[in-house]
């Protein structure tokens, strides 16, 4: 599952001491562990007991980040000139904060999230809005018998159906209604018996 970082792209490493460390090598180790291209990870701050990294990506796969703290700290400990204290940690805000999760718990949470996401997508795919057309329906000259029938047809197929109103001049109003929206319109040819 791919996750949006929503602009929160920094990792803070605490409990890390540097001695003539090549910051490019440090960033490369982080990129390798997180399965990111090396040009997408930069050290933006290095102090006496911390390092701050910036990930130059807007999205990341959950598997790349969830529960990876210990693995990342172990990989960093192998970089020449880096010493980690016993309490070394990684801090991040937003989605990247999941790096500190227990890997087993993170895996379970990821599986539940994937299942919920798939169920939600399926539910959203099965929604329909029914619009009546025709000036005679809009003016109340005739009863709209198609909308109730269509509601029944869609509901029988387990769609969440609702009425969306009436358009006397559908060819002029539909482009205005849909302007700026990414709606998928589907014309479902149905023949009404009788």
C-alpha cells in the first residue's frame, strides 16, 4: 500500500555520534534500508548527538517504512565513524513515524488497513446517483416513473442509489455539473419491461 507523506518528510536520528563521517555514505545507507533511490535521501542537519535526514519523495510504500527502526539503526552502526548510544532512536512525524512501530504489530496493522481499504473501494464503486431529465418532468407535467424503477434496479444489484434531481436540458447542464470534478459517468443501457 502506498502512503502519502503529506509534506512530513524528515527523519531525526537521536543518540548518534559522528566522527569524520561521510554524510553521503550515511544517506546511502538510509536509502538502501528504506528501498529508496539514493538521490532521494539527504542529510540536512548533523549535530553532536543527532542527524536529520530529508526524504525527497511525496509517497512511500508502507512496507518500506513500517517497523524499520531497528534495522535502520543496525545498518547505520556499520557506517565508519558512527557510534550509536544504547538509547538511539528515530523520530518522525506523520506517516514516517510508523518507522518506530513493532514490526509484528505493524504487519498486522498493515494487513487490516489493506483489507479495510479494499472494502472501502468496493463500496465506493457501488454508488450511483440517478438524475431525471426532461422539461416535462422538471415542470411537474408528468410523473417521473423512471427514477424509482432505476433505484429498484440498482438496489437489487446491491448499489447504494439515490436521486440526484432533475435536469430539463441535460445537454446544457451536465457539463456545468461535472466541471472540475473527476467523475466517472456510466451509461447503463437498461430495458424496462412493459
